[in-house]
C-alpha cells in the first residue's frame, strides 16, 4: 500500500517537468508583460493548462491504480 502512494507521488512530480516547460514556452510566446490583453490570454491559457494536466494525471492514476 505504501509503495502505491510513493509511486503516485513520483508520477505527479514527474508530470511537473513538462508543465513547467510548457509554462516557460507560453511565457515566451504570449509575452504577458506587454499588454493587459496578453496577460489575460496568458492567465486563461495557464488555467486551461492546469485543468488539462489535472484531468490527464487523474485519468492516468485511475488507469494504473483502479482502487486508488
């Protein structure tokens, strides 16, 4: 049981790497410091990214560990 919790934590921490890289890429592409419209676009894309990553992580964990 304890190894499942450690593996789930490892999967979550591993998923932070592409999320961080995607955030850096979004900052370079959108350049939110230039205008308020770009800032709102960046905030919206950030929220959408978080939603998608959480959805994918929960689905992945439910597939790997059906009883978790």
